């Protein structure tokens, strides 16, 4: 951290002393030919990562793995899919375990690499910085022009620019709302909805417009406030980070004492009187989407977007100084306490816990039945004795096909000889669907074991037993 006062911790740059919003005008970070040739162009790299993520985001509802959606959170129907693995309400323990594993992973990656998720992978940042912000730059120009335009009276030019920008923002928000719906109901259901008139789904259409309005207000107005005020992850980081965490950090040892570079001042002269490499140009602050000054040290608002690294490296290049005055580093590295990446006991504990949870989750997923049968006696029934002495019991069987393929199933009595009667058409098990049928089991007296006989039914697919269910078969008693 720099030797500047700590007053910055008492307020945030996006709100003034009266509690009013301060609108951020982040400058375009130097990239491409404007970036430093001596250091990685992080903005370019981030653009590539964002393109890949955007392709996944847009195609996600339609991507299938083993016939199941890549990601689906259908809360209404109780169907969830993560990386093509389907979870049903019965699998809630697995879903909960997957969530816990996810939290431990987040804790591990945050403790090791800070808020790298926020700046590089979070859909909010990717959409805001790589889509909406770029459109804004294209229509209204860089930060200075945007500010000028906002402060200018409502001329024809301003009205046109604002109308085009907000029209595009609203259209894109509508697309994002549709994609969100696709992740809830699945890609095919979304396409069905789109192909039909909104008048057939007025409720759904209004919900879609509501979400469109929500996304529009986030990307057009709320912006970085979502990361600083709303997202709980930003708050977590203060307990997860320590002095060994790799974060976007300002090298205050090298940079301080910051001072403008005077005309004709040589670097030797400058350093000899205690001035550092920071020329106090403020470029790192002006490119920051959350408006903070990273030279004050790691702050909750920093989303690790690396814009300030690119900005400072370009300045260092012009000054003929080494890049990396702002870089990915731990506080201990900056202060020279360690050179290498330290794998702290806390990180080791997270890693062991994460590995154990992953092994447990994988084991449970492998052991999980992909097809399930459950049977319940038809309510209010017991048994019926036929004229030939045979006894029948009636059950309601429920089948669940958790796979992504259609299956033809059949039932078989596994531990007794008897007859089975059930409706054939119900044994067509569609992917990720439940089916029910009434099953009548008939046993001859020589198969009965008193009043209650344990009967095991096998669900057969491709002549293999894929699941079994054991139930009590009731009889008047006294069987052979
Ligand atoms: S301080 Fe740097 S890395 Fe952090 S949000 Fe601002 S520009 Fe991005
Ligand atoms: S961009 Fe670099 S040199 Fe300029 S103020 Fe920031 S840290 Fe100092």
C-alpha cells in the first residue's frame, strides 16, 4: 500500500459526500498499437476470453452433453443440469454437494488469485465491459466525449446518439433476458416460445419484458454498482484474501514517492531525491471502471479487470521504464518478503477439501442410478383372491429416466414366479421425464410366504436390469 492517507476507505468514488451517484466515465484502456510492447496486452487477452465466453453464453441453452443441456436451472419443474449432468429433486443432496464444492472452489481460487472471476469471467463484467461499454464508445466516443455529450444541451445530434445507444441497449437486454429464460426452461422450449405469438404466452412475455427492463437498467444505469453494492462475492473477498494472494497490485516500493516528471529531470536525479517510478499521471485511475485508485492498495471495489495494468505499462513504456509498476503480485512479493508464489497452509487446506469434495461428488454421481423405479400400493387397496386361488395386488409404478435418451422399459419379477400386467405404452420413457403406470402382480399360492411376501421388481432396459424395487405383496395368509 502507498503512504497516502487512508481517507479513501471512508467513501467510494461512485458516490459523493451528499450520497449522490457520481457517474463513471472510464477511459478506453490502451490496447493493440497503444499498449506497451514490453508487457502482455491484458485487454486484448480479456477480449479473446470474453468472445469465447459470449459464444458459450449465447449457445449454452442449445448445447447438449449426452443429450442433456449444458446448463439448465428449471426451478418450476425441479430439473437442473450442470455440465450435462441432470439433477432431480431426489438428487437434491448431490446438487447441494455440488454447490458446496463450488463454494470451496471459489474460496480456493479467490484466496490464490483474488477476484479474477469478477474481471475476466463474470457474465456481468463480460457483458458490461466487452459489449455494452464498447457500443457506448462506438456511438458516444471515449470518456471525455461522453462527458461532454452528457453535459451538452439536447441537440438533434445528442438525441440521435442517445436514441441509437439506448435502442441497442434495450434490444440486447431483450436478447439477454431470452437467454436467461433459455437457461431456465431449456433451449428447445425457448425456440418453441419464440416461434409462437406472444399473445399465446402473455404472462411469459410480460415476465420477459420485466427482465429486459431489469437488464437494461443494470447495463445502462446501474453498472459498476452491481459489483460494489449488490454482489456478495465482493464482500467475501476481504476475508479470503491475505498478503500472499495474487491480486492486481501497485508496487508502492518502486512507485513511491509519486511525483510528476519534470521537464529535463533525469531518472537518476529523480530517484536520488526519493521520487519513485509513479509519475502521478492518473491514467490508472481514469481507466478504472469502478473509479478507484489502485495505488491506495487492494480495495473491495477492485474487480481485477487489469485495465490499470495496461494503462500503467503504456506509461512506463513511454517513460522508458520497466513494465509492472502495477501488476499481478502478492503484497509479500511487492514488499520483497518472498519472490515465489507461496502455497500457504490455508490454500493447502482449501485444495485438500476441494479435492475430497470432488472425489466424493464424482463417486456419488457415478453410483447414482440413471433410471429409477419406485412403487406404491394403489391407495385403499390390499389384495384380491381370484377364483383359481391366485392373489393379485395393485401398485402404481413411477419411472424416472434421468438420461438424455429415450428408453423402452419393461418389468420383471426377480425373486418370485408370477404374472405382471401393466400398460405397455407407459413404459416408453422419454428423456428426463417421469412416467407412471398401474402394475398388477398376480402370484400363485405356492409363491406366497404368509400374509406378506417380499417381491422384487426389476426395471429392464435392453434386457438388462437397470433398477430394482422391493415391496410387500399382501395375501390372506397361510400360503404354502
Ligand atoms: S483497480 Fe485496476 S484492476 Fe481494479 S477495477 Fe480498477 S482498473 Fe480494474
Ligand atoms: S498509471 Fe502508473 S505512473 Fe500513472 S499514476 Fe498510475 S501508477 Fe502512476
